[in-house]
């Protein structure tokens, strides 16, 4: 189950929109959560923060962050363009999903959203004395995060797209997958024993590479139908409607009763292979 969750989360985090969306939601929550401090004891103990100073600070951040975010996206596109001419299509996905670049763009956009939401709430009297102080602390924290992220991102963008950096990313991804494969060579299953009856084949409806196999789902279906399911493929295998995904044989010497459509849902098939479960460099 953990492997399945990690696979789907990693696939989602590879999308360029995912992390910026998460940071935007967190920034909106942070801008609004400062209001909760107004109903606590902090109202009488926190130092007084001038509303005008907060407005100036938020206006400065909102004016700068959008420009930086656009600049960051432009720099990433330039790096991607350079990488596309020196990297294979499969390794290019590792460049696009670079964590540092995604985090940088996410922080810049999130900071812009935070400053806009906080500024609107501030000008409409959403906060009191304690709220001003918490908002000031959050604003300083966001500003510090932007500076640290920018320094780290500048160092990374100078390498992004370079052949040496691409090779290193491929090596790291391949080493991680090989390590997992060594730890679980059978993916949680049992070795295939010699038997005359291989079982009833189940074919795929798609053409492509197998990116992930939900072994937990297959195990649950096998237990429910009292059958043995034998895998005929591994992640990274090219499959088509004429190649069986699995063989199903009943343990009661009768025709197995299992829904093929449910079996097929255990296999995620795409146009290209994924580094997450396939220890291959090409």
C-alpha cells in the first residue's frame, strides 16, 4: 500500500502545477490564520505593529514576487530547451520534475498570493493588534524563505540542463530503483513454480509501457476469488493487446471466476517508461 501511495504521489508531484497549487493554498491559509490570534491572550502581550508598515511591506512583496516568478519560469523554460537537445526523452522528465526549480516557482507564486490576500484582509479590517503581530511574523518568514529559495535556485539553474547534471540525475534515479528492486526482487509475490497449466491469460486493452503494478490489488482479487495470479510482465515492460499481463488459475480445478477489468486496473500503462520502478537508463 505504501509503495502504491508513493507512486501516485510522485506522479502527481512531477506535474508543474502541483507544488505551486499547494503553496498557494498554504499561503492563503497563512494569511487568514493570523486572525485567530485576535481572540487569544496574545492581544495584551504582543508588541504593537503599525498597520501602515505592514501595508508597505506586503505591497513591496506583491510587486516583486510576480516579476520574479515570471523570470523563474522563463529561466526554467530556457534550461528545458537546452536539456531537450542533450538528453533522452526519458531523462528529460527528470529535468522537468527538478525539485529545486519547482519549489522556487512555488515559493514565488505562493508569496505573491500571500501578500495579495493579506493586503486585502488588512485593508478591510480583518485583523486586530494580535493579528497584526502574527501577520508581521508570517510576512518576515515568507520574505526570508523567498531569499533563501532564490539563493539556492540561482545555484541550481546554472546547472539545470547541463549534460553532467542530467547524467547525475539519471544515475541517482536508477540507483534508487535498483536498490528497491534488490530489497524486493519479487515485488511482494512468490516465485513461479513449474506447472503444466499456466492458467487463463488476461490481456491489456492498451499499448505502452507498464509504469506501475498494484500488487496489493492483485493479491486482494486473488484471495477473494481463490485463484493464483501469475505475473507475465514487470514494470518497464512494453505491452500490447496480444501480450498477456497475467495468467489466472483456480486452486479448485474449476474455471476461475474473476473480473478481468478489475485485474487490468492493477496495471498503469503509459507511452513511456518511468524511473520510479524501472531500473533502466534508456
